[in-house]
């Protein structure tokens, strides 16, 4: 999805990358940052937000129809009409390479002012830097003086690290195991007509815990019950936090499917900017474009020390810290701080 207008030079472009369960509708999840006079100023910038390869919102993914000879399979079973579990493994590198071709080949963008994203979106921003942030990149362009220049002129990775660590892979794997434990997973052959939604609901609840903090949960819920149950504990205790998690799991089922969730968390686990590039230090050490790395001081999922390391890997990198009790979700909830940091960065760099 795009917002604003492309200028005559075709270089007033901001690319915003969405997170795991987000989508190209930027206005629906970072809406307060988008619009005339906002940090993603649509009166100045042409803002592009694309769906991740493998998403259930667009591009191509497990829910996409399989074509045979240019036609849909002739069957009443949804499972036989879509890729499903047979959708191929995709890396973050694959997703970004596809988006780079979209920008250059389809939208005819001359250069990108900045690529910005949080969490999974931050991983994509790093791949944009590695793939298109130097003059040695196959995506490099010529500037107005006919000199080689990076296609991407700056990046803002938020709440992520240079690689998906064992900690993050473990949390993703527990969520996948929740789906596998659902009998409807059917030993790896789930039916698209009757998918393992109970497992997906639990997976989402696990994710919702990892995105926040102990303090955040205590402040929001404490030991509050939804009603006066006696005794106020045990299997029937209606904890507010239990109700919240169950609702989040239920709500998620209307917009996601189990196979896509597995495939996208596996894609996140592929994240390693140094893979096949001689390590992260070498991969980012030749990327001289400005890089603003944002971390959240309470992030349990992607701890601040990862952003500290990341900022040090960029020759022209800087670190800013978002202060919040919200944990990883601070990149979505602390929009004033995020906007101020990004606005100052964009104003300071061409």
C-alpha cells in the first residue's frame, strides 16, 4: 500500500516494514505516525508498506491458490486448492529482495530515503541495509552527478538484533509446538477446511506474554478477578489476565491461520544478517549509510543489549532508547517517543 505522492526525482520514498502479524495497511497499526505533518509526512514523502512474502494478507503465502496450467484446481476442498503446508521455506533475505525488485522494477523508484521497521520489520530494515545500503550492491544507483550511490540512503531498525538468537527461536518454537499439539494438526497434514485453531489461539497467547513485561501485567491486571468467586483461586478463578489472554487468542483467529503463523515464525528464525556474508560485523561494516537503532529498555524478547551491539556494527550508527514498561510492544505503544526519534533522524539526514 502507498500513501502520499512520488516526487519528480522519484526519491522522496519511505519504506515501512511491518511486524509478524501486521500488514501493508500502515494506517491501521502506526496510524498516528502517518499523515500530513506527522513523522511519515504524506505531504512530503511517498510512503510504501508491502506485505511480507508468505503473509496471509497479500503477496503469496500458504493460503494462496495453487495454479495448474494457469487455472485453479477443480476441487471442493480448500486444502487441495491452496499451498498450505507445502508453501516453501522463505527467509527474511528473500522477502526483502522481492520488495527491492518491486521498488526498482515495478514502482521505478530512483532511491529510498529511509527504511523503517520494528521487530520483524526491523529485521527487514537490516536486510535492506545489507542488500541495498552500499555502492557495491547490485541495487546501487547513480546520483545526480552520475556517481555510484546506495539505493537505500538510511535505515531505522527497531527492537531487533543482528540475528534471531536461541532465546527468540525457543519462544517461537513453543508457539509452534502449541499448534502441533492440537489434534487437528494431524501429524503435519492439517486440513484447511478444519484447521488447528485451538493451537493457534494458545500460540498467540504465548506471544502476547512475551511482548510485554511482568510490571506491565501487574499494573494492568494485578490479581483482579472478573467476579466474586469463592474461593478466589483454583481452576474456576476468573482472573482478569486469563480473560484477556483468552480474548486475544480468540480474536486472532479471525485474521490469521495456523500454517501461515508457523511459516512466518520460521521466516523470523531465518534472520541472520551475517549468514553467507562473513558474519554480522563484515555484513554491516561496509554499510556506511546513517542508521538509527531504537531499543526498548524493558524489552524481554529482544533485550536492549542486542540493539547496543547492532548500533556498534554500523559505521554510521547511533542508538536511542525508548523508555517504557510495555516491553517489546513499546515500539507500537510509545508512539510519541518513536515519532520524535525518527523525525529528528529524518531531518538530520538526506
